[in-house]
C-alpha cells in the first residue's frame, strides 16, 4: 500500500519536528560541555592553595 501524503507541514509542525530531531543532541552537547568545565575547574588549583616555589 502506498502511504498517503498529507501535504506540507505547518511551520509550527516543522519547528516541532526539527526540535524533536536535533534537540536531544543539542542538550547532550551542552551537558557534556558543562561537565567538562566542572571537571577541569576541580582539577586546577587556584588561589592561596597553590604551592610556593
């Protein structure tokens, strides 16, 4: 059976489709960037805790 074509998507439907398709990857990228920044900040000593030398 040939699938029936329902016509062009409404602009709101197009935006929702794009958000559902790419949104999780964008959120994942943000989470990874934030976690890397947090881990980097934990590893680098700053302030008066630096060893004198």
